[in-house]
């Protein structure tokens, strides 16, 4: 089949859909990149927050252990 034998109307009709497809493809890629950047920023903020919470929980745990040790010593003195 000779490519020049295809009527110009078919070329125009198919060309419009091809251009629409290419535009949609690039638009979707741009949107996906922006969405990925926002998600990565959110993930980084969440990670930082979790690190802060983890450090605070360690501090609380250390203080509770210290209080428990002091209370155990106090109770031991009271038994004597």
C-alpha cells in the first residue's frame, strides 16, 4: 500500500488524535513529576517529625527508668 494513496482527510483525522495523544502524554508526565515532588517533600517532613518523636520518646523512657530506679531505692530504704 502506497502511503501517498491515503486520502488527506484520513491524515488529518489521525494526525489530530496523534497530537492529542502526545499532548496528553506530556501533560500527564508533567503532572506526575509535580505530584512525585510533593509526595517526596511530604515524606521528608514526616520522616523528620518521626525522628523528633523518636528522640522525645527515648528521653521520656530514660526519665521513667530513672524515676523507677529512684522509687525502687526509696522502697528498699523503707523496708529496712
